[in-house]
C-alpha cells in the first residue's frame, strides 16, 4: 500500500513549481484546476496512474482492486480553528469504459476528508470504506459516489446512481444518474457506463449546510437544478486538515475508471475546466468497437469495392483506348509494327495542335516517339474492309525498305479496328505546294517562296527519287500520285517524294478494266484515264506536269473566273509557239533564274506530258537531260503534236475531267510485279 502522506511531501515541491509556472495543476492551496493530468503532482496508490495521454486512470481493468488519487496539499476547511466548515466547490470530468455494454463495476467516489485508505476495501466498498468502519462517525469523510452496481445492503436505488455519502456508503440521498433540462425541466437519464465523458459538480454551502450535486454530458453547461441534494452540516463531519481526491474500485467485473479533468476551490465556485484540452477517452470495449465495425466496416468495404471497380474500369478503358488489331501473319513484320500506345503518346493523344494537315486519306499528325525521341509524321487512314489489308501491309513493309534521300522514309505501321496508322519521317518544311502558291484558302499573302536554285534542285531530287523506284530497286514501284503536295521538304529544302503505299488498299481485287481512276486531275496521263492501268510512264506524265508547276508556280489545272479551265500544258505550249516562253516562268522569281535551265525544264516538262506514252522519256533519260549529260532532242511545238490532246479531250478524258472535282480524287501507289 502506498503511503500517500509521504508521497504528498515528495510532491509538494512539484506543486510549488507548478503553481509558479502556472502549469496544469496550477493554484494555491485553496483552489486548483487540472484540464488533463499530464505532469500533475497527484499522490496515487493502488491501480491509479496517469496515462501517457494525460488521463487519470483510477482502475485498469484488474478485478477486485482499488486505486486512489489525492491532491497532494492538505486544505484548511475552516478559516479559524473550531469555526464552521467553509463553503467549497468541485467539478470533474469522468468516463467509465465497461467490459460489456450493460455491465460494469464498481464505481468512483469523489471525497473530502482523509488521505489514508489503506484499510478500505474494493468492490461495493469502492475503495472508500470497509465492513468495520462503514457508517462510523469517526471516519470524518464526505463523498459523492458514482455507483454502477446496486448493493442492497447500502439501499442503492439501482445500478446507475449518484449518491451523497457521509461517513457511510448508505447514501444520505441518492438518485438515478441524469440531469434536469434547464428549459423544459424534464429529467434525462444518463448511463454512467456509456463510455462517454460526463461532468459532475459538487457544491457545499457553509452558510446553509446545503450539498448539491449536478451531472451533465460533456460540453453541456452546469444544469441549474441539482440531480441530488442533501442538507448536512459538514462542520460535524470534517476535521482539519482535509484532503480531496478520488477513490475507485473494481469488483468481479473489471472496468476502467477515468478522470479527465478536475477543479476545486474553497469559498467559491470551482474554476472552469478547459474542455477543449481534455484527453480523449479511449474507444474500446464491445460497445464502441461494435459501433466502429457497424459504421467503418461497411464504408471501408464500399470504398474497397468502389476502388476495385474503378481500377478495373480504368484498366478496361486503357485496354480499349490502346486496343490494336494484330494477326498471325503480321509476326514477320514485327520490327515495322508500332504500338498504338506509343503513337498515342507521341502525338499527345492525336491532339489538334499536333495536326499537320488533312489529305485525301486522312489526318496527318506530328509526333515524337517516346523512346527514341525521333520526330515522325503519323498518318491515320481509315479502312473499312479487311480485304487486301494483308497485301497492303506487306507492301507497306516492303516499301519501308526503300531508302533514298529523295523519298520520305516510311518507318512502320500500326493497325487498329477500321484504322491504319502509317509512320513517316517528319519533314520540317512541309509540302512543296505551300511554297508555290500559298494556301489554297485564298490567302494571297506572299509566303516565303523558293528561288530558282532551290526549285531546280527539287525537280532534280524528285526525278532521282522517281528513277530509284522505277529502275534502281529490286521491284518496279509506281508512285501514281506525283504532285507538288506530295513532295515534302526536309530540313535542307531537299524535295522528297511521299505518300506511298495507299493504293492497294483501295485498288485490290478490282477488275483492272473497271478500276476507278485514282489520281489527281492534271497529273493524269490520258491512257491512265482511259484504261486505269498505271505504268512508269504514267508517273513520267505526272512528273512533267510537276515540272511545269514548279517552274510556272501555277497549278496544272486552274479554274479561271470565266469558268473556263486553264490547262497549264496548253498554256505553256501556246507561249512556246508564240516564242514567249519567258512569260510563263513564275513572276515571283523576279527574273532571277538561269534561263537555260528554265527553258530545259519547261521543254522537258512538255515532253514528259506527251499524250502518247511512247513519246515520253524514261526517268533515266529525264535524269540525263536534267544533269546535262544528254542534250534534249530537238523539239518543236508541232513535233510534240499536242493537238492530240484536243482529240483526247473530246473522247472521254474530258468527260472524266469535267465530272471530277478540281481537287485530289485520290491517291494511287502501287507495285507492279518484279522486273
Ligand atoms: N512526313 C511528313 N512530314 C511533315 N508533314 C507532313 C508529312 N506528311 C504529310 N505532311 C503534311 O500533312 C499534309 C497532308 O498530307 P497528305 O499526304 O495526307 O495529304 P496530301 O498529300 O495533301 O493529299 P493526298 O492524300 O491526296 O495525297 C500535307 O500537306 C503535309 O503538310
Ligand atoms: C494508514 O492507516 C493504517 C491503518 O490504520 C496505518 O497502519 C498507517 O500507519 C497509516 N499510514 C499513515 C501514513 O498514517
Ligand atoms: C467507530 O470507530 C471507532 C474507532 O475506530 C471505534 O472505537 C468505535 O467502536 C466504532 N463505532 C462503531 C459503532 O463501530
Ligand atoms: C431512467 O432510468 C430509470 C431507472 O433505470 C427508469 O426507471 C426510467 O424509466 C428512465 N427514464 C427514461 C426517461 O429513460
Ligand atoms: C454548523 O455547525 C457549526 C458548529 O457546530 C455552527 O457553528 C454552524 O452555525 C452550523 N451551520 C449551520 C448552517 O447550521
Ligand atoms: C434528494 O435530492 C432531491 C433532488 O435534489 C431532492 O429533491 C430531495 O429533497 C432530496 N432528498 C433529501 C432527503 O434530502
């Protein structure tokens, strides 16, 4: 048994210090307040202890034990020896954590009197009294009991009552725990073992000998009507000096009895406890736990289910977002295959700010490949039929092996449902047509145009690229859509032929006789318009139109105001006949050009555009003429017999021309069989 008297001596210094610094257990001998007990210099014995969170734990769940906590300084209950006991006032916040929601034991007593409870008993004696001294006036004890067990020997009204005890556990007055509502006056029950904090006020009025006890839930103000009261002159009970404190005991039922805050004053109201800084009652025991499970578990479960669903949805969406078509036969093309995810990332999700342009087959986006940081152009081509896709992909891959400085390198492809993506080298300077005649949206602002040296180099470059695919590669490749908009300019303004590989997709399986003519008006060789059969010489025809286009800075077919069509070839030919060829050369060059080269280019352009395929030169010859390695055959306008054109136009070709729009009808690229 701890000797409280000695503990008091040891702790007196602590009280002094605490009062000096105005700490938690502040106050003089006459009054004090503890809002939480961290560092409080209480004298304790038995099971009493202060928890790390600052609660005064009177019992700790051990059965049949008692604990006491006493303010260490003795108090003078009388202002003068032999005089009447002064008024005093106490308040405290307590909480009882029961082992079962409906059963607990035994209770707490707030007392004024002595500080030696070594002979007191636990259980129904509440660590306060014992069998021998219960009811003996020589105890000199006043107490307020919070009793959670009904002990009939002490005439307890029930197992949830508050009683005023004077030297005896048989209360002078006792009643069910609760409070009277200030506004309605109605009585509200409170359950002492509810594991909720509650506040008690105990007042003794020395003038009237009235004792009043109040109880209320935490955070509620002190009720004006007491829960229980008694009139007893404590001058006949207490002897100086008096000690104030708490006694608590467990019986066979093990409970935790806590005091969270406490204040006391002689001759005045007890100081207010700072409710906000009180420690929190621990949440345990079956009741709080079941509540935790009841509320938290369904929420946690729902959150988990929602989370899982969200993750699954996200994964499925991701799969769909990046879904591709992949078939067995594509395995051999593996290295040329791009993942859709990479292309999606490269183009920032095919954002419109990455759009380079819209062509006859679909949109072209700029992109930067995630791993290699290589700049690419991604063309999205929609295709509905699966038919021919295999041959087409085979061609794409085979064309991907074409490597020439005047060809736009095809890097690979990707296939999705109804969509094919082609990946090309990015050409920073865009397509040639923009430099020749600005935007076709009528923007007549003078865009940076090309000087003669650049133009002639582009013509030679495209010719060399065309020669390569016609003759220098392992297969004959026909481009089928040579035109200024399909010539792209690299960083050094070299012309590079682009737009390979789309024809088969549209062409495949069709009867050559009925194949709809794919190509761009003005570039279409007459025999191609009639038969639909492409050959290297139909490419040469288009190349002729292309040369004239570059030199004159005009489109091969121009719609004039009077709705008559201006055929560039006819116009150039006319000027040749009138010997005014210099007039057709692009005025934007402002006369700065090599006259020999310009005339050579114009004549070559006309020669290539000869309506009779047999009269056209091969690309090898074209190259030689351009390089000056071979002189252009002596030509006269009549020699070119362009009157044939008129004949042709009156036959079918013209009706074709008339029925088609002035823009691209489509693109056609193809491989004819190996040579
Ligand atoms: N490799 C590339 N690098 C940079 N820009 C490109 C590239 N490929 C295409 N473009 C841009 O995208 C636009 C559209 O290209 P696309 O080849 O689809 O259309 P087109 O050649 O105008 O018409 P068509 O499809 O009838 O040949 C071009 O005008 C060009 O500005
Ligand atoms: C406390 O009371 C017991 C029993 O009456 C007694 O033996 C003991 O000496 C007391 N302690 C002090 C410090 O007075
Ligand atoms: C009360 O206690 C005193 C001292 O402990 C003792 O002498 C007396 O007999 C007790 N009285 C009763 C009625 O038990
Ligand atoms: C309060 O508790 C008492 C005793 O358990 C009971 O008789 C009474 O009906 C209760 N009153 C209310 C309002 O719950
Ligand atoms: C209480 O008792 C004391 C002394 O016995 C006396 O002086 C005082 O007047 C009494 N108080 C009341 C309110 O009766
Ligand atoms: C017991 O307390 C109640 C409530 O304060 C009061 O109404 C009643 O008169 C008291 N009984 C006695 C005997 O003092």
